[in-house]
């Protein structure tokens, strides 16, 4: 009698236990979206900053809704992006950043320009955007270490677009300096990084001219590497910065 | 037999009581008819919805939201009016404490009142009913204004939404355009002005309050039409961020006209003011904030210990008058703010002059520098050495022990952000000071009783302390958290005058000449300046640019939690705060001269303020966006 009871009990526990296992029947997201935001004028990727103030990719998944909540992917600071945990689906993809907007609307909200791309994301999908930056910031030579321990960098700024609607006044130019390679308006050493503010259209005469900025706050601490880049922005929209690429300078 | 009779009686008694129907309204739940049929019930309903009005008062900080007692990251330390040890840079309101949800609850309460009150109208006179309906519309307008100044266009709900409902899509309301929300606010306030009574209980709105708030709201709308550059439209063509610039004139005119309506009833507080008497003007300005009968107070929020309290005194009192909770000096006005005022020695670039030909100016007392200061400055800010609660508030950064032969050269190079050197300077890291022996044999603490300490932020870190709204006769034993109950003045006549002056200036700048607007702006500004004891403008020509009007606003309304909204609507916050360090004034005592000198420098903590352009439209909480497919996020988030 006892034996039968035990057998029943063991069976019940075994069955009960095995039934606890649940099978989640939907695969985890594993599609990859990769690509770059490229300056149409130079063919190079468009430099930006990490985080909220930089380029981001906007995905609208239209496979199930006409009015989806957007999903954003932040770009890396060199202008490329890579996201490996997306669901397969049909997406309308555009980018936002320091360039002429890919999607523009007029005063009544009607879309006038739409350069977003509709893509089926499956496996590894590559999407590139060709954009006109608001400003093109380029190095002139290499940054140099001065005798007094400061660093000077020369650069020039030109317009990246010929559309006068996006040629707003330049508001400020920064030399960003940091002790790690992630450097930009959101991440810099404010003791040494100089900044020039312009009011009104006063900066427009400097377009195309070589400008030199020198670090402030006295000599830089020695025996280390610094990462520098130039950022400039115009009075358009959310006032994103355009950047040069990051250069390294060693202070012996 | 008797027993049987008793049984029958009992039985009958039980039987008859059972006849009573059980379907009765529960007596422990208050019904509409209980509330709406008596003036007391309506007063109770009003008391609650007034208490939930989203106004930034003594219980507000951008970090912790509305109606929260702890305000150690105070609002003025976000705008550059002040520095605070707990505020390390610019910020937008903490999206986790967003008032979005609470505002819609309040809107529902107002809508419920508007829909249900008229059912009981026969109990009252029509005038009473209209006044109450006006009050509900006033509350709804203020709540929508609180939303639109933060987020731009928001969904307009003008009726009580039923849930559960037949059609769930009816609850899914898209954002209206920013312009439509401002128009909705204006329409509600117009209704309120037309229907509200001439006067009302303190803390409740009368018709002039409605006009005053309309002047504020319309001024915001006009500024956005004129200065905004952000655009966001939804698929249906509603511009949820931004107002067409062609509307600027309409809104500025509405602001101007609304301000005119207030003028007959209210005036600037001048009870003990006397022409040419700086002390009387100072006292008058101080008294204004505590006089319950002030003819300047248009709309106030009252507090009363112990039921409804705040802790303004405890957090902001100077260090030497610290109360039992150990808080003090949360708000320390910056030198940038102090320099806005008249009556100070100035350099050519408008900064405070502390040196003459490269050597520090010496003063016997720290107050000597401020001998001719505008009375309003003294009434707003506690200057080093000024009197408060019968004490001289001692603020000193340290004792300078270097040689004084030929004058003292500036300790640091101009513009330097370094810390002070320790050579030749005796300083103190906290309030437990070791007295320093001066050359004449007497001893002196290195730092003042209220700071500045190098290692302890509970002191006047900017060299100044706040006076505005600190109760001048509150005993230190009562300077405790949740022990203050002074009244918050949300709307006073000075703001209406400033709204009028700004709207008039902008109308003139936009080419409107149906009236001499510049002359009007000039007279308004001079009224404010006269009461403040400041230098008067000579004529309308002195209004050479809009900054004259804006500066006056900053001086008059400083530390009243208004300036941040102004910087946002002027769209100047991002240029003003672009890696900006605010400036401080450090008094030193020179041991050899036995005199004081002042060093004007950047904040020694090297705190930088950068305003992100996205913040002109705040982030809508993600939880709200997930609730509604039609709610679109503001740009950049």
C-alpha cells in the first residue's frame, strides 16, 4: 500500500515539475542593422558625439502599425552605427543630426522631403545615408604642442549645404580636449578647452578662413596623451555640433 | 402565554425592520449632492483643487518636482541667479517627477466641476454660480499653461472622459498645436475674467487674477512666436512645437491689454516707502513679502503651521543663524546677479570694480563697498556684513597675510579658474575655526561666521546669502524643516507691470504704432525702479534694446522661480549657459592693512552650466507616450 502511495507521489512530483518548464515560443531579437551617415560632399562618414547630442538613427517599424512609436539607435562618434538586437521586420529608417534633415515638413505638417529608406531588416542589413552637413569642420595641419605647454589647433569651417534655409549663423566654435578618446560637447575637460562665441552673423566672414584655437588655463599636465577635436554649430534647430575627427597629441 | 406574546412581538419587530430597503447610498462616501448643495461643500472642493495647482512655490525644485518639502537643489541655482552646493550645473526638470499626470487629474477635477455644478444651480444666485464656474475655468487655464510652457502643444481635454467607455479610441487624444493650447488658455481666462467676482477669499482668484495670468500666458506665447526656432508638426499638420511668427503681434497685444485690466485694482506696495530715503525703501521692499494686506498681491498661496508648511527658512538662512536641522545657505546669489543692480562701483564692461590701477581697493567694513547700493538689492540679497535678525552677517573668505606695501596685487591672474594659493592666505575648511593671531596681537577667525569655508558647503559659497522671503523675525529655534508658513506670492502687480512693459516694448519693436508703446514701457519700468530705489530711466530713448526690460524683470522677480521660464521663452538660455561659470565675490581681510578687500572671480568649484537646446521643450514622460499611440515625443529625446 505504502509502495503504491510512494509511486504515485513520485510520479506526481515528476509530472508536476516537468510541466513547470515554459517554452517561450518567440525567438530573441538577433537581426543586425549597421551602416554609416556619410557626408555627401566628401564621401567620409560624418563625425558626431556620443549620446543624446549626436547623430541618431530613427526606426519606424511599419510591419504592424502605420503609426509606430519611434525607436532610436545612437551613432558612434565616427558616424557609423551597429545594432545587433533587432526584430526582423519592415522599417522606415532615417537619421537625425547635424545635417540637413532627411525628412522635412512644411508649415501645415505635410512632408515635403522624405529621404528615409524603407528596408526589410533580416540578417545583417546595411543602410547608408548620404547627408549634407550644416557645417564642414576640417583640420588644417596637425595640432601642435606650443613651447608654453598649451596646444594649438588650426582648422577651417565651410558650409556643407548650398540651401540657404540651412545656412544659419554660426553661434560658437569649440576646441574640445579630453584625456580619453570619447571627446565632444558632452565630454571634455573644461579647464583647458577654449570656446569662441559669436553673436549674430559675425562669424560668417570667417567661413573658409583658417582659424586657430589654443588651449586655455595654462600648460597641460605632462606625460600623457590628449585627444582633441574641433566642434562648431549653427543656430539651426537643436543646434547639433559638427566635428572634425579626433586627433591625439602626446605631451611629454 | 406572556412568553408567547413576547416572541410574537420580537418576531414582528424583526419582520418590519426587514422591510427597509438596503439599496441606500453609503453614508460614508460623500456624494455630489453633499458637495454641490452647500457653499461649504464647494469651498472644500475648491480648497483641494487650489492646493494642487502646479505653481512653482516654496515646495518646488526642478530636481524633485512640485509639492515636495525638500528643496536643497533650489530653482535659482539652475538659472544662474544663485549657486548651491547641491547643484552642479544646468538641468531641465527631472522627467521622473514630471507634473504631466497630476495636471490631467486636476484638469479632470475642474472639468467635473464645470459639468456638474450647473445641475445644482437653483440653490444659489446666478452670480455665485458664474463666479464658481469662472474659478474652475481659471484653474483649468493655469494647469494648461503649466503644461504648455513645459511641453508645447498638449492634448486638450475639455470634458470629463468616461472610462470604461464604448469606444476606447475616444480616449486617445492627439496633441493640439502649441498655438491652440495658448488660445484655449486665453479663452478660459477670458471667461474667468468675465464671470469671476470682484474679490474673493485670500488664496482664491478674483477676476483681476484671471487678467494678470492672461498677461503672463500671452507674453509667453508671443515670445515663442517671435524667438522660437524649433518646429515639430504631427501627421495631421498640427504644429505641436512652435507658433507661427505672424502671431507674435496678436499675442503681445493680448498680453498688453490683459495687463491694462489689472491696473485699476492693484498697485505697487509702498506702505512705508519714502522718496529719497534708502532705508525706508529697503524696509518697504522687505515688508512687501510678509504683509498679508499688501495691495500688490494678486494671487497667493497661503501656508499655515502645522497643517500646511514648508522649509524655506531652514534651507536658506545664513550659516551663522542655522537652525536645528543643520541646513543653511542653499541659495547663494551669484555676483552676476548682484552686478545687475545700480549703486555699485563698476568697470567699463559693467562688472563690479574691486581694484584701482591693478591694486585691490581697501575698505574698513565689508559693507562700505555697497554703501550706495540700490535698496532693492539689499532687500533681495544679504550682502557681506549687512544686518539680518539683529546680527551682522559675517562673510569672509580668509585672512590675507602678505605684505601690503604699495598695495595688494590681485591674488590670481584675471580670468583664472584655479583655486586660491595657500601662501599668504589663512582660510578655514569648516565652522570649527582656529583663530588667527593678527600682527597687533588680537585674534580673528580666518573665515566669517557665515563662511566662506573651503570644505563645507553650508555657507555663503558665492560671498552672498539670500534675503528675499526669509522671515526677518523668526527665532532660530523655529528655523526648522516643515516649520515655515509664510505666504507664497505667485502673482504680484510688479510682474503685471513688467509683462506690460515687455509686451509694449515688443509691440513697438514689431512696428505697432496704434499707441505710443515705448512711452508706456518707459513709464512702467520707471514705476518699478522708483519703488526699488534704483536710478530712473531718463526717457523712452533709454529703452535701447530689449535687455533693459529683461534685466528689470530679473532684478524684480529674482528668486521667485520665474526666471528660468523667462530664459526659456526668450530662447536665450542656451547662449547664456554655454559652458558658463558664474562669478562670485570673495571678501578678504588684510592683516597688515586691517582692512578688507574683495576678489571677484569665477566659482571656485569650477561648476559649468550648459543648457541643452532640446530643453526648450521638455521630454514627455515615456510612460505617457506608451499609453497613447497618438502622443508624439518632443524633438531630440
